[in-house]
C-alpha cells in the first residue's frame, strides 16, 4: 500500500455522478448495507479494542435523519456511506456503542482508510454548519448534490456554494547538514516544526514557499520541490508539502509570527530536543524523511 499521509488516500469512492441521482440515492438509503458516520459537534464515534470507526445502520439513526440534509460521502468498503451531523450541544448519543473523540487523536489510532473516512465526514459536516446562509444575498441555503454543495433558496439567486478548501504550503528547508525549524509561542514547550503558511491570491505554490520562508525567517530558498500533500480538516486546509534548499543562513524573525527559529542537525533532532511535530502531520513526515536520508 502507498505510504499515505494521515487522512489522505482515495479510500472512499466518491462516485460524483451519483450525487444528483435521486433514485440511486433513495435505493442506497434503503439498502441494508447503507452506513452512517456520526459527527457529534467536531468529534467522531469509535469503539472496540483496538479502536475502530463505528458505522451506524439506518435503523440506528432513523429518528435522526432528515433526507433533505443528507451528506453523501461515497462508497466505503463497497457500502453507501453518509455523514450524520449531531448537535454538539446535545448529550453524546450511542454511548452503548463507543465514545466520540477528536480527529487529531483518531488520526493516530485508526487504520488509514477509516482515518480518511472520518476526516471526510467531519470536514463536510463543519462546512455545512458554516454555510447556513448564502454569502451573496443572505437567504437561507440548503444542501445540494447530496450534501456536496449548498443551494441558495432565494428564487432570484439560487447560487450553488461548494465546500471550501484553503491551500497552505509547508516546507522543510535544508542546507544539506541542517534543517530549519521554528516554533510559535502557543505551542507546547520545546516543540518546533517546519515553516508553513497559507497561499495568497494570485500566488503560485512555489512563490508561496519562497515568500513564507523569507517572511518568517529571512531565509531565501531555491530548488523548491514538491513532496506530498495532506488534507488537514481543522477546519478546511490542504497542506502541500515541499523541500527547499537554503540560499542564505542568517535567521531573522521578520514578521513576528514565530517565537523562535533555529537550524538543527540530524544529531540534535535525534537527541530528543527539539520536540518534533505530531506524528500524524505532514510536517513530521517531512522531518522524518530528511532524517532518514542521513542514516
């Protein structure tokens, strides 16, 4: 199996051609194989030992499902799968089946395909909650395309709204023997990570890598090379990972976004300081890949 970043991988067959096929969707909902991924607030349901995603049947959720608010995810393990949004202000349901946990925790314990599924479900549920009204005319909006868009209900507008994805670059900068890591003041003590930032309008990914690295650390870079990407649904980012070569070496914290930035050797990183990024993050994979090339 390909070495996917956590939450990534085409494990859900999204079969986009079925999203507006009302007859097929109705049959899917009646199918005994249909399943639902419950999202309570921002958390997903898991149970068992080892933990696995709890997939609910239509019988489990019959009283909770509004067919006009369905969010169709696709086929998961050949089963039609839907996300089920549950108000986080209510008491957690389905306690007899398991517990609801945050996605950052689940990314570290679930199999790759299930982590991909719950990330997909959570991202769409939170997006729908943020798009109750049309951003053009202010009228109410309802799900369209089986929950993969929203439609303004005003007869003179009828704008179709699509889920937002915010592209962000993340880059491991190296001079060969050292890599550049920084930290924000809000992070746990001693934790450092790779340079990252959102792509701005009218900007290429490579230009964003160069700009963010310079703005945060004063380091100019060259030979920007793509590494891999990771959906990061906190709430809606897509992290695009790169490797770049430093063209200068003196660090200056230009924009004040970082509390500190330093050059670290492989020996230092293996010593236990600094603390490295979370194991589920693309930042950690960038660092680990660089460390492995020095063995």
